[in-house]
C-alpha cells in the first residue's frame, strides 16, 4: 500500500484511540478553500459530497484530521449510551477476494494489505461513557468550517434482561445525548445485531419503524440518517422503505457483507465467541453498495419519497465516486480506502467528474 493507514491494524483499539491517528492524519492543519461550497447535504453546504462513514474516525482527533484533509462529511464513530468494551485484538485483517464478494462466503484473512484492498473489521461497536464522547463530539462539531458538516452516529443497546420497550428507550436516550452535542446531522446504526426477530435490525422492518419513529419524535427537525445493510430481496427493500422512508431524512448503504473468516491454517481468525463471521468492506463490496444506491434511488422516485442517499462500499478512487453519483448517491463515503489513502478526498476533488 502506498501510504501508512491512519488507523493502525497492528495496534489495539485502545492504542489507536489514545495515540492515533497515524500517518498523514497525525499532523494536519486546515486546508485552505478558495471557492464557495456549491453542494448541499441535508440542507448544509459542503465543498464536496464526500466523507468517511461511521467506523474509522474513533474520536475527535480523527474527525478533526479528516476535516483538515478535505473529507467534508465525516461521521463520528458510532457511540452508545454507556461504556461498551471492544472485541479483542485483532480487529482488522486483510482478506483476498477474487472479484465481487457474494454473501455467505468463507475467506482467508491475514495482515498482508495490498490492492485491490478489502478488509474484515470486528470491533463490536465499542463506546466510552457519554461524559467522554459528548464533550469530544461537541468540539469537532464546532471545529468544522463552513462547507463541512459532522455527522454523529449512535446505536441502541438492549439492557440486560431488558424488554423491547427498554431497547427502544435506549435508542431514544442515545438520540437525545447525541443531539445535546449540537451535531447537525444524526445517524442511527440499524445494521447492527438486533435483539428482536432478525439478525440485523434493518431486516426487522416492524422494529426498525418503531425505533426510527421514536428517534424522530425525540430529535425533531435534526436530520436523521439510517445506516443499513445490503438487501437481497427487492420486495422486502420496498416494504422497508414504505415503513420508514417518509420518516427518515437519509439512508446510508451499505455497511458490510458478512463472511466466515479463517486464518491460513483453516482456523477461526478472530478470537472469541461469536466472531467466526465478520463484516467485509473495501473493493470487494463496491458492487453491493452501488447496486443498493441504484435501487434506493429508483424506489425513492417510484414511492415519491425525498430521503438523501449516501453510497458506501469500495469507493476507493474518483471513478468509484463518479459511479456512485451516477447511480443516484447524494453523497459518497469511503472507509477502507480512506484509511490507507488520507489524500483520497483531495484526489476526488481534483479528478471526479460528478462533482
């Protein structure tokens, strides 16, 4: 890989949190802008509809560096209403995929990161307590310059021995805590394990509607984006949009594609219970992100809805950015490629045709 990643997979999550970011993100300064913002994202002017999705920007230092490097829509990593521990190291490994990654594959993982770059990441959505992340998030919201907007991401957690009502109440509390930071746009992660009737919350349409409506009642006019996974079934995707599409302001897709992850000896690569399967992101999932973007754009028109679409997955260069924009994305985000190429936003601003 040409550049040092700003999140170091060889270090623990805590080491990255305390000592990162690394590489070109380690010592940044605000980039000078000589033009006025000519794009809009959910009512806010941005220089370019490009950013980094929830995941690698694990605290305010990372978000500030992303803003300095020209990622105009960075998402502050998903937080919770209470402290939640990270999965054991390693949390990021390289995977080799020939062509597009189909769902339910078995992949071999190692630490040899090379092009075309795809990785698996397994963190478990860790979080510090709100008294830590609220102050930190508020600082980066204030740090963003005109032409940039920070998105705050969160998700709910089922309390031990809790009920469905408790689960939804935790989403509402999380939304309230994020709103208190002054963040301009809020994202809720529905592509996470669900204590309801499906493996991922976004596949439980009824529960997703309950959660989204409760959040929107809490945050009012603050734009709400939902983060969702790849939907294989077209009719189910339409059903999902009929239930939530008029409530939300934006949809971010996709998150990752799940695969069984083994090491080079055929053993489970990520230690610990429940980690045989892990989400894969990067170049191998671009097909799914572009496909979801196209389908969401078509259904948005057919159903007469107005939600913004954030295309995510394998957006590693200006050509991929253009492909997402042509498919209907109002904004595009890159995690894996941006981690290893902190210059990506500047390259896209200089090379993309769909700006």
